[in-house]
C-alpha cells in the first residue's frame, strides 16, 4: 500500500521555537502588568509606619497575641477602601479631594479641609518621629540633629518626584524590603507560639476595656485616612487618555497592586505584634517607649535583633514621612482654592513632630495618641468617598454595586461605633 505524503506547514514553528515564542509572550504580558504596579506600594507604607510600631508593640507587650485579629480585620478593611479610592481616581480622572470640591458645598469642603489637614499633621508627626528615633537608636545621633536629618531625607525623597513617580515608587519599594527583611529576622529570632498566633488571628477577643484603646489605635494606624485621599491621586500618572475598556484593565491591575502591597503590610504588622508578644510579654516586660523596645531586644535576642529593629524603624520613618508629605500636598491642594507654597505645605505637615521632640513628649505616647486621633478622622474620608463612588452620574460604569455599597457602609458604621466606645471609655474609665 502506498504511503500518504505528509504535508508540512512551512510557517509552523518547531516545538523549541514555539516554547521560546510562548515565553516571550508571557514576558511581554508580565511587563504590561508590572507597569501598573507601584501606587499601592507607596500607599502601603502608611500601613507600616512608626505609628504601627507604637500601637503593635504596645498591643503585643500588654495583651500578648490577643489583638492579632484587629490587624487582620483592619487589613481587610484597608484593602477594600484602597481599591475604592483607586477606582474613584481611575473612573473620574480626579482625586477624592477634587471630586469633593465639585460635589459638596464650600462650607463642607472647608470642614473636610480642616479635618483632613489635622489628620495629615497627626500622621506625619508619627512618621517623622519614626525617622528621628531610627537615627537616634541605630546610629546614636542626638534627637535634635536626627530631626534635621529626617527632614532633609524626607525632602530628598519627595524631590525625586521631579524624575517621575516611578522613581519614588522604586525608592519606597526598597525601603519596604528593608522593613520586611528586618521583621522576618525578628520572627526567626523570637520563636513565637504559632498555634496561639493562628488562634488569636482568627478569633476576636478583647481582654478588658483598656484593650479597646489599643485596638482603636491599631485600627487608626492600619486604616489611614490620608492615603485614602492620596491613592486616588497616585493612579493618575497611569490614567491619561484611557478608553473605558483600558480603564477597566487599569482597575484590574490596581486591584492586584493593592492585594500584593497590602498583604505585605499585613505580614509586617502581624510580625510586630507577634515579636512583641513573644519577647516582651513572655518575659513580663511592659514597654513604655520605643527606646525601651529597642533597648530590651538586645539582652533578650542579641544585637542583631536590636539592629534590625532600628533599621526597620529608620526605613519606615523615611518612607512614611515622605508619603505623609505627599498626602498633605494632595489634601491642601484639593478641597478649597487655598494655595500654600509647596515648601510651606511640607513644613506645615512636619511641624507637629518637631514640636513634640523639642518639648520632650514621650514619643511612644505621642505616636499612640496620633493613631487614635486618625481613627476619629477616618469616617470623614470614608463617608465622602462612599457617597461619590455610589453616584452613577459621577462614576459611570464604575459606580458601586449594591453589595459594595452595603460593605462600605458597614465598615464606616464599625469605625464610628468603635470611636464612640473609645470616647465613652475615656470619659468613664471605670
């Protein structure tokens, strides 16, 4: 029987060439994805700032692993709110403060402006203090000189915006890497009780009424109002001249950006509580200041641990003070037509931190109270954002669906309720 002739396609690739071609396509696809990553990493710095160090160390050293669930739930809220902020910026082409100026009355915007500016000052105080303490603890530089050095580094990082937002994103991502490596090392040295860690991460508990203050501080330190405003601004660098379909793709990529960055922040925050519980609580040490935390780590875990702590605090202070200043600029420039020179805006947001250092207030207490203040400011940012993103005439196809609206208002109600409880317990401590 005569064999059939086999016709081959001259344009058909060999298996090896096809594999190379497929790898090339995957590489191109990943490059497309990577170009959208960055804004959420800038935002995530606010979730691992020195305010987190204060509240997490306080929570872990006082209540062991009991408040780990607060970190988990705060992070879930933060993911939801940051995606919402990014969606507003992508859909409207404007940031939250600019949209507020269009939607609300002049009097309401002035109120928002005052509240948001106070929030920016409170958070920048925490972040600025972190950089100062990092210099002081890691390098032994006196506080007043550390203050000047931190201000100089902050101005330098923000100056990098001159070379594009991508440059700032790279610098901040490197600082996040320093914080992550430092706390992975701390976890390795602390040897925590992992079954207890898992139990308290999943099951909520409040040991006593005083734990509410720490819990609300953790919430204020984790879900940050100033970066809700900032995120809607940061997405604009990749949002010019896009069609509806391109905006939808942009939003999908930004969701991925948020999930990656915020879960890194969650791991770092949880590690702070776990290390503090494993080292300080287990040894009966009540930590009254960040200096105490740094000093206590060396005899308990060795110089490597205290050095890692100082490096993490320094990187956190630099990166977050820069982000705080950027958020302050967005806030001061958007709500009202009230122009303050750029240098003036940056100095104004850093001034409270300088005053706290100069008058000798305990930085740990100042950090903790600044985070509690932030949780009171938070509902203003959330409620205005939910109102705007729920309007179809403003958001078009990106308007919040009914289920998203319900989740958003539940989160807002939870935060307001926690603040009311905190206020009651503060007035009636018994």
